[in-house]
C-alpha cells in the first residue's frame, strides 16, 4: 500500500497547477536574479601565452641547457614578488581589483616535450588580459637574460680563445712545414712536430665547429613567446549559457519546492481538523 506522504509526478503536476501563483512567482524571482547577475557581474577575459624557455647550447654534456629549469621557472612565476613586478611594469595597482584578478587567475601548464610553458591570466577586458600575459613573458625574459648572460659570455670567450689558438697553430704549422723541407736532424724533428701540430689543428677545428654550432639560434636563444599571445573576444566569466542554464534549473527546482511547501501548509489545517473530528 502506498504511503500517503509519497508524491508522484502526477501529484506534483496537480500541486503546481493548484499553487501556480507560487510556482510562477518564485520562478520569475530566480530567473530575474539570474539575469540581473549576468548583467551586473564584472566580465572577465582570458589570454594565453606560450613561453619558450631560453637555453645556452654550450652547457656541459648531461646538464640541462635551459637558462632555468622548468620547475624553478614555474615557482618563480607563482611568487608574489614576480607577479608584483609584472603589474608594476604595466602600471596596474598590485592590490587593486585587476591585480588581484591577475594573481588569482594565473594558471601554468608545463609542456616539457615542447620546451614551452603555457600561461593563462585574466583581465577585465581582452586588451588588459593580453597586456598582462605579454608583460609576464617580457619580465621573465629579462630575468632569464640576466641568468644566461654569464654562461653565454663564457661560451663566446671560449670561442674567441679557440679562434686565437687555431690561428697560432696554423702559423706554427707553416713554420714547421718550411723547416721540414730541409735536410738533417732539424728537418726530421720538424716533420715529427708538424704531424703533432696537424693533429692539434684538427682538434681545435673540431672544438671550434662544435662550439660555434652550439651557439647558433637552434641551440642558444633567449626566453620568448613561441607564438603571439591569444585573447579571444568572448568573455570567460560569467559564462552566459552555463549561468542561464543553471538559473533556469534552479528556478524550476525552487519554484516546485515553493509550490509543494505552500500546498503542505494549506492542507495541514485540513488534516488536523479531520484528525480531531475522528477522535
């Protein structure tokens, strides 16, 4: 036997029809509140930057050639000092609404296989979001330029030294080649020294070519954005379709709840009266 307190769909429909004023009233209030929120909520836009971490190709074999490890770069991006430096660079108050939104919305994703960090930040306009994402990449580039300045300078000094040693060895080879054309012990010793000198020159040429190739743009480059910063025209918050859908569902639920509550209050005195009469 069914419990009298159970409510079936047909019963719900009858209650809604009977209490239609409450159903429509509460539903309209929730819908109005939803669209008022959509109208007055401050819109936010999101920009995405793909930052390629710089590297110095002359790093010793087995060591990370990047100017800064990915994990340390992510930690740097998340620090308050770095974020404040970015905000200061574009004239945004660090404790203002735009500054708080920038810090709170920052999302970082490591794409180590592509040597890229994907960065997303928000602003109160597409232009603001794009400016903040660009400034983040620029400030990081400045920091990494300072970190990589010394290793790069040492590599270039080493290349200059190899060039100097190679020129000296080639001049010595010309001298030894002249002496080796003579006769006697001096010529024999010069021939032996010439063979050693040729091996030295080959080693220097190989080292110079290897270091020069490591300093090419393929292996040595600064931190920069891999592609232009992207900021879509559509806002990301509030999401109109999602918010409207949730609002409509909430309106239907709360309106039904209000109708049921009103119906329960209406029939309670009737049941009480019937119980007293039966007793």
